[in-house]
């Protein structure tokens, strides 16, 4: 193993950066909250997940695949109706991992989602969350902001970039936005022009509530 990889693994273990292998696993013990659960139950479950993320200093910004495995006692699954249907647990679970203190910005980043349950013989009911992602698509929580372009499109940026980089990036966004409009009018398909926007993935304004959102002028003047 190279010294560089060892350093990346150590930083990942400390929550400074994502795993260089593009995978992360979290285990939450107990019965998952569902959409039918009381507000107190949902908040308690969300809090349990947020505690797992308290030392995570970054947010994933790219597309993500999430695999969820629900391990639960066989008897309670078959002989009671106390367990929620698996589809009713999805929304509270995903919400707990999103936002400024989460692991990802918004659930629109989920490219794939798979959830299943498996029987266990013990009473140690738990959910295992396995995330797959591009290891280099992330940003520091402390310095994250979004630049709002014309309309509602928001681009993630790092306010800790050097002043020269911020000014250059702002000018690039402005120029690329103009080129994008021209190409769209010429009939170029949207996926082909989306790369002109900048960043690993753009977000609609409604997806970044709770984050700092700046105009292009405000971003450039922050340098």
C-alpha cells in the first residue's frame, strides 16, 4: 500500500474526506422510523443517524447509490404487525442523511436505491446503510456555498478557494452560462450542454434550503 493511499485512508477514518474506495457503511440499531411514526419517533431516529455523521467534515456532491439492509428478528416479522412496510421507511431514512449536517446535499443525488430485509435469530434489529460514490466528488462542510445562476439553478462552490480561483471560476460560470443558452437554442441536447454549468452536479434552489446561497456577483466579491 502506498503512503499516499495510507494517508487518504487515515483522513477518511477521521471524517476529513470520503473513503478513497468510494464506499461508506453506517449501522443504526433498533426499529426504523416510518412515515406513520410519530414525530418524536422520527426525530429520535434522525438523531441516531446524525450522531453517526457528527465527525464527518464533508458532503458528497456527486451521484450516489444507496443499499439498505434491514436485519430483523424472524418471529416479529411473521407473527406481529408491529413492523412497518419496507417502503414506508424510505423517506425518513433518506432525509436523515441529507442537509448541512448530513452525508449528501439532497436525495436528488441518489442514482440508485435498493432496500431489502433479512431475517436474523437474535434481537439485535438494525439497518445497514451502504453508500457507493465517486470518491473525488465532495466538498468541505465548513466552506460550502451555492452560486445561483439565472433561474433556479445552483452550483456548489468552495468559499475557501484562493481569491484568484474564485474570480476565475465566477467569470467561467458567467461565460459558460451564456454559451449554454446559445447551444440550447441551436438544438444541442441538454445532457451535452449541462457540462457547461460547472461543478459535479447542479441543484435546483429548492434542493439547497439550509445552505448559503449567493448570487454570481456576491460569490465573485467574496474573493
